[in-house]
């Protein structure tokens, strides 16, 4: 019943080494590898420049990326609602429409470029919330016609994967994609990112967000972040919770209901604290994720894992994954909130890769969809593994 990765109260809280360099950000059990991700002042001859637009959930972002992997700018804004509430599609879209042009200006200024320097505009086609997606797509269509630039539609999930690969220098890892709307274990094969395991009901981030609302945690900067901070004060009491792994998939609706029931029943009596429940919820869910990720790694013959998505910047999840990967002689690649959380640069870079392969989205096809599977995308730009 106790998760494999439970940390006893007396155990050391020592963490792995995090390598941070001015041009590189790598979380690894070994020396950092490649790829510089910094602001660069100019566009060199022969290079391609893309501006990416992201607005699939409560964050709206615009990023400018160069074809050699340099991020020139990556500003974003978050629609934050009061504690105990979530964000609704209409209000979120209104927020995005109100601020997106300011973010475009900021992105151009930080990159020290003009619209004439851009070669392509990219945007999130899906998956995501309908109204926010459309609010950003409309802006992209408008700017495309004003500036005379082609458009490339991007799968949000693939954007996360390509951002992680270029930032961390990961070549062909198994990918754990964990966010508010998605939970998938992915590996590349035959020109597609194949989904080997996923949630069969709600996503990890959604589960954490719902529990955070139940116990009244703030949405600033995010519910999951505040659960992570509160969980650091737990560990004295572990509350056994449902551990539901079904083959390669997991189920999270049961543990969400259980945790919320425990909070309603025992927080007032003092049997458990919020920190106890946050700690126990994290440990149990993350152990489930590590299990299905390791099973995928064994199946694919891979020892490296890349964690992407908003939940992926949780340090405890990175610790647990690193423990597993190191036992297999592999590495864990992770990022902080700059690149794990939804951002414009990830859409710009994924779109840029497709654009360099000759892919362009016609204006009549610049639509949005709330359901867009990761393995629906034909990955033409990866030459390392067919």
C-alpha cells in the first residue's frame, strides 16, 4: 500500500545536482549536454525566425525563436482567479484578447527585432480550451495578413516535447508529459510520438488543481505550485491513498475524490494537516507516474526520460524520476517553469521545425480543435530515428 518512493520522516532530503549554465539548463544525473537557450541580439544570414503564440488554457504567451534553437524572447501572462475557483473558457478568452497584443509588442522589443525579420507565425491549434484557443488564433490570422507572413499550426503536446528536447539536449528519451489537461507517456517511433500510457480519466494537473481548490489554496502562481510548497512541510504523516495503475495507464479520479473526502473529514478535527495531505497526494500520484514511465522505458529499450508540461517543473517529481532513471544507468531531463509551463517559444520552435520541412497552414485551415492527439502529428523533421 505504501508507495515505493515514500520518504521516511527521518530520511535525508538530499537532492540531485542541478546544472545551470548561462546558455544551458539541464537537470541530469550526468554532465549537461548541448543546446544553448539564451537571448540573441540578431538574426544571422541563412537563419529562420519564428514567432509562436500559445493560449490553450489560462496562460497566453508569445515567443520568438531562431532556427539554431536560441530563444530571443518568451513573455507570457496568466489569468489568475480567486482561491477556490477555476478558470472558465469565456473569461479566459477575454483575458487573452485584452493582453495578447501587448505581449506581441513585448516579444518584439525583447528580441530586438521588427516584424520584417520574422519568417513565419505559429500558433497552438490544439488541444486545449476552445474559446482561448480561438482568441489567439484570430490574432495570428490578423498579423499574418498585416505582416505578410505564412502560418504553421502546432500541436500543443508536440510543442512541449520539442521544447524539452532542444533545451535539455535530450536526443531520444521516453517523454513523460504531465500538465493540467494531459498525462501521457510518449516515445518516438516511425515518424510519430507514440502514446504508450496515459490517464484514463483526468489529468495530473487537473487532479492537483481540484484538490487545491478544496483546501482553499491560492491560484497564484498556480495551484500545483502551492501544493508542492505545502508538501515540503509534510512527511511526518503519510496518508495511504488509492494507487491505481492499470497496465500502462493510470486513473486519478479515485484518488482525487479520496483526498477531498479526507480533507473534509479530518482537517477540522486535526487528524491530518493540509501539508500531510498534499505530501501524501504528491507521493502517491508521482509513484504511479514513475511506474508507468519505467515500464515504457523497459519496453522501448531507453534509459533516459524527459519530463515536460506544467507539472513537470515539480522538483519532487524530478527527484523521484531521477532515482528510478539512475538505477537504470540513465538520465532524467527536466526544466524549470520558464519552459515546462505553457509558453510561446515552444510553439514557435515546433512550428519552425515543421516550416523548415516545407509545411505551411493555409488560411482556411487555421482552425482550432479541443481534441488533437499527440500521435496525430506526422513528425517529418526528426532524422535521427525513422
